[in-house]
C-alpha cells in the first residue's frame, strides 16, 4: 500500500514537471489536488485569494500614496521657495529634498506600472536610466538630510559660527553631495542591461562580472551610504542637539535666577538705606 502511494506521488510530480514550464515550477507556489482519477490540478499563485487581495491593495495603495506624496512635495517646494525664509540654509536643503522625493516617487510609480500584465517600462535605455535615477536620488536625499542635521548641530553647539553658514556654502555642499552621489552610481550605465529568460525580458545585468558586482558588492555600498552611516549619524547628532539644548536651557534659567537674586538684593539694600536716612 505504501509503495503504491509513493509510486502515485512520484507519477504526479512527474506529470506536474512535464506539463508546467520551469519558471512556473520554480517561481510560483504549486498545489496539487488529487481527484479520484489521480489527475493533479495545478493551482497557480494568481488563484489564491490572499494574492488577489494583496494585488488589489497594491493597485490602489501605491498610486494613492504616490499622488499625495508628489502633491505634498510640490506644495512644500513652492512654500519654501516663495517664503521669506527661502535664503536660509535649512530652507534650501528642504526644497532640494522635496524635489528628490518627487523623483523617487515617480520612479517608484514606474516600477509599479511595470508589474501590470502586458506593460514593460524597461527597455534598452530606460533600464539603466530609471535604475540610476532611483539610486542617485535616494543617496542624494539621505546625505542631504544628514548634512542638514550636522549643520543644525553646529549652530546649536557653536552659536557664534552660525553667521559663517551662508547660502553660498550651502549650495556648494549640496553640489558636492550631488557630485558624490553621481559618481557613486555612475556604474549603473555600464552594469545594468536587458536580459531575457524564458522569452521574458527584464532589467538585469550586462555580464557575469557585472552581475557579481551588482549582487554581491554594491548592496554593501548601498546599505552603508543609505542606511548604516545616516542612521547612526542622525541618531548621535540628534541626541547631541537635544543634550546641548537642555544644557543651554539650564544655563539660561540659572542666569535668570542669579539676575533676579542680584536685583532683589540691590532693591532691599536701597530700601534699608532709605529707612536709615529717614
């Protein structure tokens, strides 16, 4: 009995393998339902209710978030550029970050549209361009936020140096960070390209060496620039900013208290003198 069941199971999986393509077998979850005639019924990923619900959420959630994100960034940019604070360094940083966030959301929308059946956004030249814009923007955006926080720390820690932070220096810092992000991701134009597997084209790699660099080396570079350094630096800088603000507040309270004590002492002395004279 056990031998017969094992034999039937082996025949079932053999039938599944022979009738299905390699991509369907390897990439999609398959459920075989045995009927009375032992013929298997293959259930693809698209047939599951969970997948249908997640796909509907994905179809609605991403466009809505992208729409409101782009509108919010556009309004923020206009408010920052037409306000009285447009010449301050913080305003310049925030306006640039708003533009970069808009680029990131637009690229995410391209990836979203590419998932629809029959739609292929990536071609011979859009593959490298879209990928470059995405990584360039997220690195540029994150490093600008780090530079703005570092500047805030300098202003809080060394108030007398606040006047030395000019609009020209801020623009130079932004240009320097942009150049660094450009150089960091310039390799994408040489390492990314279109590949074809089982008759389906996708944005992949131009060769084996490029594939090794993109999949093994570059993820560590990307994680360091986008996550490790900014996360640790922002955490430390914000703690230092809060600490210095609290320390400055305590010093100010102490000075106010001492000033009130001196004023009160002088007032009491004058009253005593007046009483003695009278």
